[in-house]
């Protein structure tokens, strides 16, 4: 009796399809096709998000256009071609950090082509990138944040009898409270579901970069701001008879929730109303404030890494300048020799 026919494992079938797609792209000799396959790999195997994918696409499209001007494509590009591209970036006035990102994209692409057997060498392997000095993050003081929170609460009081305006006022107050309480990335913040605002919630589950989930604690102020915003939306919906949204910060846009850009604009408006320079305030600056203020008050760097959702501790270490300053002050104020030196001056 013949053995029953078995379907090949899905993983094997997937690899076969991937190889077939790679061969097809190679046959077409198209940079665009290879970029598309590389980006598919990033999404499927590394869980890269839409913003990361879009950035890689822009960088690699620019590289393809440059080497195309030298009558080459990814399959026959040389180290000299890639080095010339880095030189072109410098001539175009790219910052070292931006040029380093383009180099990283190149390295990933050619490592992919080598790993898939489409090239026998990696022309980007020996390239050295521009030296980068990571700037210290802009940080608001605790007093600055308090001024913005106070201004947001004042706006809520002024709109008590105007339901729709009150929704906007409670929304910016809630965004500010939650951001400063959690240090969420702005993309994580604006996409919070209504379920994050449960009255008994002490922690919320956040889906961050690479589709990774982490638990983030909420303080009382953040929970109260969420409750106030939900009530304001409920009151406004009662008058307008609108359908409730699944998002904590709903919008009529395509995504269904508030965009990062819209939040950034409203935050700058709040900064101006609070008497702060708008250029110094952004969602990312408030994330820095959360991290820096925690470290200043003695938080552990590893715990901060977890709260911020950093996969590498080196990313979190940018905030150690806060710790260094705090230690310097401690030595100055508490070391016995400091008093002796001060009295001798």
C-alpha cells in the first residue's frame, strides 16, 4: 500500500518560495525588486515596524539612484562605489548621524544579499562610517513640566460648559500626564486603546518597536487624567450621538486615532501658553524628561531601560550624564575634603 502523500512543512515551503522570489528578482536584475525582498525580510523575520521599513526604503532608493548614475546596480556595486556614495552624502551636507544611518542600511542590504547567496562578497563590510558624537538630550526641568500641567488644567476649567472644547482640553492634559508618567514613545502613546484607562489599572501593556510588548506602571495622576478624558468624550458623544471609539485618543483620520504630528502641534501650543519656548518642547523631549528625572531621583539604569523599551542598554546610557552630574554634586557637598578646600579658598 502506497504511503499517504504528506504536504511539505510550511517552513520549508516558505523558504522555497523565498528562494524562488530571490531568483526572480535576480533574473530581473532590479534594485527595486531586491529592496522589496529585503524589506519583506525585515518585516517578517525581525518584526520591523512601518516607520523603520519606510526609512530603509528611502535610504536604499537613494543609494540605488546614486550607483545607477555610475552605471551599476546592487549586484555589481563595488566598495569604491559605496565609498563614493558616502562622500556624496557629505557633499550634500548630511549630518554624521544621518550618513551613519545610510551606511547601516547599506551594510544590512549587502549582508542580506551575501547570506542569500546572491553575491559572493560584501562590498560594505570594510567601510568605516563617520564618527558620531551623540548629543545630550534636551531635558525640561520639573518646574517646566509642572507649568505645562497647570496650564492644561486651567484650560479644562475654562471649557467646563463647552463639551467639544473640553474634550480637546482633557485630551492634551491626559496625553501630557500619561507621557510624563510613563515615558512612552509618541507612537505608543497616541495608539493607546480605551481599555488602558480601566479604573483599577495599575499597569498597561504597551506594544513597542519590533512588535514587542512590555508592562508600564501608571501613577494616580495619569489614571485620573484618563478617567476625566473618557468622561469628557462620553458627555460630548451624548450630545452629538456619535459612536464610541476603541481608541483613548480617537480621530477622524485614517488610523482612527490621534496622529503624532497633531499631538506635537498641540503640545507646542501648550508650551507657548505656559510661557516656554516651543522649540524646546516635543513629545520626545518629555520622554527624555521622564527618564532624566527618574535617574536624578535614584532610579536604576536597567529598570529605566525596561520602562523605555530599549533593547540595548547602550541606548539608555545616554541619560547617564544626569547620574554623573548628581554624583559630582554629591562628592562636592558631602566629601570631607570638599569643606577643607572651600574654607582654604
